[in-house]
């Protein structure tokens, strides 16, 4: 099993998870990923075991809503 690790650019939030996949990511080219990436580029979906996910810095987490943002239902 492969251990995946990553986090945000400011390093306030990090994660670790385990994956069985030999290539633990997939490219996504859906409308939302294209819109939020700011280009025609791909988003990356990490394929990992959900129950192995460990997140640090959760108090700094936020949301990216892109064009689907609905301010009436957004929780702060």
C-alpha cells in the first residue's frame, strides 16, 4: 500500500492517506475542475482509502465554490 501525503500552499493544512492504486491519482476534466483551475487544465482526483485519511490543521480549512457558489446555503 502506498502512503500519500500533501497539503495546501501555506502549509496550514496537511493530509495523509493510503492507496492501493499503482497510480493513486486520476485526471479530471469536468466543468467544475476546468472552471476552478482558471484554465483549460485538469484537476487531480486522489484515489485513496477514505478511512485512512488523516488531516491536520482542520480549523484552517475552507471551501472553493467556483461558479456554483450559493451564498444562501454557505456555512461559515
